[in-house]
């Protein structure tokens, strides 16, 4: 074909660009293959669809839709609109509150401790919240937590009540006299409490001779482990 004929055809090929929607020729098309008029109409339609999606589904903090959200239409009587959906991590593997914090060394991670608020003449013990980890809002909250834990463990509560009933040194008795326990009585009471505490913790030992549970046992040369009473009685 002669060169002059090719040059004459080129302008006609350029002017024959057709819009993918209206099929009309246009000087230029948008990225979607639409002419300017169809492109403007499509933008208006998408804006209306997005507003409709907001009316039907948007809920602040849960489902939010951008003004420029992606709209995907097909042949059905409806379409999909991209949205931001809030996902709650509570009680899931992604729960940020389940991320363990390093244990508090100040209170052994209990959130509270027993403090001696007395003086040189007399001791006075109180439960206080741990200010280092602040697991509880106040001393009262810490005390309530300890009480709740004690109520859930009747045997532990019984032990605590027994300890509370013991007269403190110097405490006035029913006769008005100051309590002055003898060393022997104090040691006996303390040993009984130690045994009960270790029984609760499951760390009490069983004597191989008498079969009683005791705070501790003594190892014998033959391998037997017996309590102090049996040892003193020369059982092994």
C-alpha cells in the first residue's frame, strides 16, 4: 500500500476509539475504558451506592465505610462495598490482655503483702496493696481479694482463723492481764500451725514408723524416714 494512503488512514484510526459503555467514539478514554461523560456518571453512581451502603450497614466503631470505598458490581441486584470492620480480640489468642506480664518481685505477684505498721514496742500487721505492680486499686481492694481467696479455700480460712485467735504477746486477755506465753507453749503452738500449713500445701511428711503426718522426717541409716518422736524413742 502506498505511503500516502497509510498517512490518510491514521487520523481515522485514532478518532475511532470507542467507549466501553456507550460505544460512542471519543478523543480519549479513562483507565476504565469510559468516555468522560460515562466516567462522570459511573462516579456519581458509585457515590450513591456508597451512601446507600452507609445507610444500611455503617455503625460507628464497628463498621465504617470510606467515601472512596471500592465498589464491586456484577449481574445481581446488589453489589459489594469495601468496609472497615472492627474485630474484638477479647478471649482469643490475639487478646493483648492475655499477654503475660513479668511477675512482680516485690509481692511475689500476689498484688498484696503483709506490712508491719507497728513500732519498736509493739508489732502491728496489716495487708496492703503492692504499689509496684498496682494489681489492686487500694488497700481495701487488696484485703477483699485476700478474703475472697480465703473463702474459696475453707481449710485455709480455718487455719487463718486459728492464727487470728492466738493471743499476741502483750495483748490484754479476758482477765485484763497482758498475755505472756512461755517459750514452751509458744513453740508447741507454732509447731502445730506449721504442720497444718504444710498439710494444706501437701508438703507434710509421713513417718515410716508410726504412719503419722508430721512437719518433717529424719533420715535413718537404713533408709527409713521417721518423725522426731519415733527417732527420740529409738525406733531406728
